[in-house]
C-alpha cells in the first residue's frame, strides 16, 4: 500500500467542537457519547490494537470520526457501526473531506450494534472501538459471537469494566464479563486513558482492553448452556456453588452431584472457576442429560402407544 500523507487528517479539540457545532450535535449521557479529541491518543489506540495494512476493522460507535480517521490511516478497510442518525449521516462526509485518498475504503452501517448480524464487504479481522459505558460488555460479546473472523480486539471502556473483563479467577472483580470474554479470547489490560482526552470529559477513568481470539473450550455443552451456568453461579456470588446453583440444577444436592462429577469442590464460589471448569460443569446439568436422551430417542411409529 502506498503511503498517504495524513498529517492534518485527524481531529483535534477545535475540530471536534467545530464539527459538533456545525452539525448541532450535543453529546448525550443516554448513549454514552464522549468524543476523543486528542490525535495522539487515537494513534496510541491504533498502535495498541496492532492494526495492520491488510486488516478489515469494524468500529462501533464512531461518533464524529476521531478514531475512524486514525484507523483509516493504517487499515485496508474500516466499517463503522453508528446508532445515532445524525452522526451516521455525516460521518462519510467527514471521512471524504479529511481523508479523500481513503474514502473508498470506508463503509457506514447505521444500526444498533447489539442487533447487527452482517456487515458489508469482506469479513472483519479486527474490532476497535470506544464503547459506550452503559452497553460495553453486551456489545463486545455480541460482536465476538456474531463475527468469528475477528481475530484481535481493542476496546476502550470504563476503567472498572476493563478490570472486570481482564480479571482472572480468584480476583475479587472476576465475574460474568470476565468468564464470558474468556470463552472467546485471551484478555488483558492494555493501558489507561485519562479523562482530558474526551469531550465532554467523563466523570470516570477509562481503560484499554485487548482480546486475542482463541478456540473456545472443548465441551459437549453449547455456548448457551455454558453461559447459563456462569450466570447462575454469579447471581448469588457470596454463596457456595452448591447453594448458588441449586436453581440451575434443580436442588442443592443435584448441584453438588453435578459439581463433583465435573471435578469441582461444591464449597467453592463462582470466582474460583475458570471458563474451562464452567464448560465442564455445563455438561453435568441433570436436565441436560434428560434432554439429550429425549433428542436421541427414535420417533415412534404412527399409532404406537406411549408407554414412557
């Protein structure tokens, strides 16, 4: 790919405010809109995401385009998913004005990222996003599940969310986001972001989380079955697994039997288990065994009596 002079392409503080004023955009807390106004931070994010010249990057919540432009400097193609109709309408114009040499490498999808099931063009290889704090985890998990070609992910989220996503078993903040993210990827903290690089400045700190796709744990249980036991284990996280999983298994004793069959101490709590252990436990759910037998049973012939 031939190098392109993009010295003045990225948006600075004055650019962001002028563009917002011209469009009549007022950032809303409802959609978690905090626009990045620092070009150095944008380039830092692109570097941390290890964006390559052959990458097809999907970006969620591009806003006014600060990060979009930075991604387009390097990537082969960028597909941005934006829910706000006004921002979605004007982002292609901003890209064409500031990076005309790369405008044909950009596509805009006006949609709620939580409901996106397909993207235009080649399948994405990377996800890079400044995710709204209020929907960060659901959006991240949905994108990873829906687009298995995404190999690398870097998201900027609220610092506490970043800690939870990257937490390992035994950590006090290890929970549902930690285990479900680990189903898809190796997860790690990739840095901190100050408040002054945003407009308006949020009242919370931000963190970068990097995820590298891996094969999910080997298990006879489905992802939905594994995620169900994860949810049950952390719904009452102060209780032992024997007690917390009583509803999931049918009774405390049934939960204990399932735990022991999976090689797990029933006295442990959910924060002690790896995603692989949750996958092994999902296989032992009593009702799952009955359902498997039912699915495997041959159909009865017409008129054959039911003697079960």
